[in-house]
């Protein structure tokens, strides 16, 4: 029941969470995975479509980009967090 409540709170406050901005320097140092720097430009562009639409009022990071910052959690990261909570609830 607690996992469901946390998931509900994440869904309700998803727009506000997406508007939490941090500096680029903090994002590079604070998050556990380092970004890979691409040194060469590939001649072809690969695009894919997952077939899913995430529910969000904020679909891009333009709000934080206007301030010169990056979002704390992207919409995709929030979606992955929802999946993680669901798996925890099922396993429990």
C-alpha cells in the first residue's frame, strides 16, 4: 500500500518534479553514471519509436534550459522509477 501511495505522489507531482533544476556541473558530478562524450559524428542518424507515451505536462527540458540548467529527473527517469516501484511492490 505504501508503494502505491508513493507511486501516486510521483504521478501527481510529476510536473513539479520535472521543473526542479540543477546546474550542469552538479549533474555531471552528483549523478552515479558519467556521461559518455561522443568524439566522432556518425554519418547516419538512428531514430527509434518505443510506442509509449509518458503522461506528463512537461515533455521536454526547455524550462530548465531557459535558466541554463538541467532537470533533476527527466520524464524517462520518472517512468523508470515508477517501474522500479512496481517491481518492488510485486516482489514484496
